C-alpha cells in the first residue's frame, strides 16, 4: 500500500468523526434538550434561540435540527473537497486544521451533552 493510499483512507475516517460530532450535536442534543424542557420548563434553557424554538411545534424544532445537520454535512463536503485539492505541502497543514476542528466539534458535543444532563438532573445549566 502506498503512502497516498494510506492518507486517502485516513482522510475517509474524517467522515466517521463528522458523524460522531453531528450525532452528539444534533441527535443527542435534541433528545436531551426536549427532556430537560419537559422536566424543568424553558427557564433552564440558556440558549435564547433554542428556548424560542421550543415554543414552536415539535416538528419545527426537529426540522431546524435536520436543516442544521444537512448544512453541516454540506459544509464538510466542501471542506473535504478543498482539502483534497490542496497541493503539497499545504495539504498537511489543512489536514491538521480539519482534525483540530473535528476534535473541537466532538468536545463541544460532549460538553453540550453534559450540560443538558446537568439541566435534567440539577435543573440548571453549567453555563
């Protein structure tokens, strides 16, 4: 296997990390936010946009989350294509930037999950 084939396989893993980040930031956040709002009302929601969305019908809240999911996927597709077209040696710097961004997204997703759990259990946000 060549080094280029290894890099292509490694880059393909980025989509796995995007899936993990979006699962945390959309699916898990959606479920825990709804549960926290049901358990403690809208007063515990620290994000004013989400608090407003929770006043709308459930279908609207889910549709906005699905829209964000599609936009994030499209954004990453464009980022991935740009990374593929970036010439050496700059492509390696681009990869580090993408990896940093993906790691940050996963960390933020885990924090949002922990924040929502705190809101469910303690009735207040960590923020």
